């Protein structure tokens, strides 16, 4: 019978835990055809803090390197070309590059986040936010309220030892990844 009050208290506190999570990363209703222009300062500010660094989620070996795409030119006044900021996204798994794509940056449905979605493959999307206080990057893979949020740390080299113990001993240098020009 002593378990009943404890169980009741736990059940009553559950909505507050869920609400505090939702309040941290509020979802916004935005036009699906929005462009980068109204959010340009925030996007460029985020890129300045994250560009060219290695970001790694050690628990699953995923890593990202994001840099501004210089091969695509944006024209803020053209009706025939999408206004926007393009980035190059390189995705790694335990130090091995597994994907690379050109992404389009715009305001995310998550408050204070930037969405980067694949220009030619829109199903590839990440929502990122730089955390000044901890020098980390928060990331969602999709903009749905039930998706988990991941924290990526800035690292000098990607961790390359897989859980099975197989893997490269060291990841490529910044020069080999073509990050330093």
C-alpha cells in the first residue's frame, strides 16, 4: 500500500516532464516553401560557430562536418533561383565518410534551430542549434515532436573504434577531408 502514493506522485509529475521538454524546443508552424532570406543572420551566425569543425555523437559514432557551399551561387533578387544559403554536409560513421550532400539552410520548425535539407534529396534533413554554454551542437533528424534530440560534441578527430572493436585507428586529417584550403 505504500507503493500507491509513490506511483500516484510519479504519474502526476509525468505531464510536467513532457511539457518541460516540449517548452525547451517549441515547434513552430512555418510556410513549407520558406527561404533563407528572413533568417539569414541567424543561419550565418550558426555557420560561423559550426563551420569546418567536426561534430560527433559518441554514443552511436555519427559525425558531421558542415561548411558553406561555394559551388552554388545564390541570388537574393532572382525569381528563377531559390533565395538561400547552401551548405555542404558530410556525414561520418566512426570516422568513415558515409554520405555527402548539398543542403539548403533555412529557419527550422524548432524554435532557434536551423534546418538543413538535401537540395536534391529533401528527405535528408537535420535541424541544428549551437549551444554557447556547452560548446555543443543539438541536432534533430526530422521536425516531428516525437523525435529524439542528439547532442554532438566538437572534436579534433572522430572516434573510429566501433563497438565491435573493428575500425580505423585514426580518422582523416582536416587536410585529407578538404576542410582546410
